């Protein structure tokens, strides 16, 4: 992970899942002084395209996480990765279940971007995995997909906090582990099934925590981001 903003920035990617570009800009401006990364997801990108990327990132010096979860045949994913690579994202997500050839195509098409392979969505529990025909338990499916993705050149993995420690042992220290499903103690779990607190996720070995609604839906998103960063420092977490 990049360390240049380590003194002030918490290892948090704030999910800017805003209803419009004006709200996205406001949230980004509020939280950027306190976190390392801003995440733009599929819905916002499809609505506004590259404009929202530049609006969110602005001149704030934060890294951009473009969370599009690409999943198609290798040639199509390569074309899509090449198209968005010009926006300079630090991370671009693809689904690990697309296979090694697809992941490799994305890696080769966007060599300056860290391709982050999504293993098993944190909204899926064991029962949901079974209904879509994925052999469980979730931890085994995550491990299989992670090994496949890293072997195909992915430099980052997206997994739930529950699988971080095992994956760190499996893939080593050089692969960035990104964890959604992170909720401060007492926060609403929302549509996430496999969750943990920010402190627990970092203690397990996560590099970057994806946090959305607990920050962006707070009365003061900037204050919420600052408070989470301070809590992580008090817990002894090393900022990213």
C-alpha cells in the first residue's frame, strides 16, 4: 500500500454511494482530509461516467478506488479495463469468478492500476452460496478464488474481514487485502452478512477498509471519518 499520507489518513476507502454528483462532491470534500481512499461504485459511475471520478477525486490527493466489479469474457474485460485505466484509479475491481484468463486480461490492459479481485461478496452467507452452486464454506471458496486471482496477476483481493487472516497467510504480505463488510460497533449491519468492526479487521491483517453508510449517512461525514481514524489510531492500527 502507498504510505505517503500515513500521518493523517486512515486506511479507509469511503464508499461514495451518493444519489447525485453534487452529494458525491460534498461527501468527498468532507472525508478526504481523514482517509486514504475514495471509492466510486457501479451505480454512480454508470450515471455520470468519468465526470464523477474527477469530481470526487478533485485535487485532494486521495487514491481512487473504482469499484466496477468487471465480469465478462477476457477480451471485453480487457477493453473495459483499458478504457477506465486512463482515469488513473489506484484500484479497479473484477470478479475473481471470471477466471484466470479474464483477470490476466485486466492486469495486462491496466498495468498501472492494481487489479483487485473480488472473491465472495460480503452480502452472501453460506446458504446463499449454496443456492448459486458455489462449494462452501465461504472461507474455502474465498481461498480458492484468491489463489487463482493472485496467480493470474491480481495485486489486491477483496474479501470479508472473516477471511483476512487466512488469506494473509496464503498470499503473503505483498497483496493488498481490502475488506468491505466493516461496521463500527453498534452500527446497522445493512445488507452485509459477514462483518467485523474496523479494529478487528485491521488486527486480522486487512490493509484497506471499505466503509460507506456509517460515514456518509452520519450528520457530519467529515467528523465521522475523523472519529473512525482516531479510533483506529487509539487501537494501535497502522494507517495506510
